[in-house]
C-alpha cells in the first residue's frame, strides 16, 4: 500500500507553509492526489525534494506499531508525525524514548502550534498541563 501525507505533514517535512504546498499542487510542481475533498501527497515522491535537514535519529523498531500506515523507517525523531503518534498513542517506553531524543522546546512548540489540529482535546489538555504549556 502506498503511503500518503496530508498537506500539513508535507509542509512540515519540507519546511514550508501549508498554503505553499497547496500552490505547488495547483501548479503541478508537486504530485498530489485528491480523495474526495481532501488532498494527499504521495510520501515517496518528494524524498528527493526535501529542503529541511533530517536532524534526529530514526525511530526504533519497538515503535513501528504506532505508524501502521507508513514506512516507519523514513521518519526521524524530529518529525511532527512522530510527536503526534507518541503523544496520542504511545506508552511509557515511547515517551521515555521521545524525551531522550527530542528537545523539550520542540515538544512544547508542537503542542502550541500543531497539537491543536492534530491531537484530541483530551490528549492536548493532558500534555499541556503536564509540560506547563
């Protein structure tokens, strides 16, 4: 099965604003697929186009169950999808791994700017209170 990214995931991965991704799709500079009213971007087609550095380490094999629909070997610890899945679905071992591989300010930034759209209200509230965001 082919993996697809949302506009927001692609924007974060490429280091661009989501509106820029929409424009690139309209100009056919970026291959996009429509599923009803949503636009998805094939994950494999922009690997060579990444402008953002891939800081961080690859995620370990014990966490691949959190990324069932993706090729988990492609993600780095600093990717927003990794933060989202660990905060939303992870257990204590995943949280400990995240703490040791991602700076606290990156987690806070994710909660403040991305978490409202990507995490459930309950999860966002929990982590915001726990981390003092």
